[in-house]
C-alpha cells in the first residue's frame, strides 16, 4: 500500500472550503462531546476546534476581499463552538 503525505493529496477544495469543512467537523465533534461529557471526547473536540481555527486563519491570510461575509460567518461559528465547549468544561 502506498503512503501519501498530506501535501500529495488534492481534494479540490480551496482554503475557504477547507476552513468551512473543518469548522463543520469541529461543530459535530463538540456536539457529540458535550452530550457525552467524556473527557477524551472533550479533549478531541478542543483539538478539532484549534485545527479549524488554524484553517480559518490560513484562509483569512489568503482572502481576496470578496470573501469577507463568509469569513465573518465562519468566525461567528467558531466563537459559538468555543462558547459551547467552554460551558461544557465548567
């Protein structure tokens, strides 16, 4: 079986789409983690959230200016995720 590095894989997604997918994944993980309240799942959800933030920051660095509304929605989604995760950990 061939091993491929992350750089060898082409998904067809641009930076904005990748950030959106990462945020959606984090949202689902946070939802599952907060329902179960499993420390392991909460930790993994926090990691997914951090990864989503990194993806969004990379997309913002390459923003064209016409993507501002989309980026603002993504930031709002991230903030909501952070709030949900913070409340679950309290």
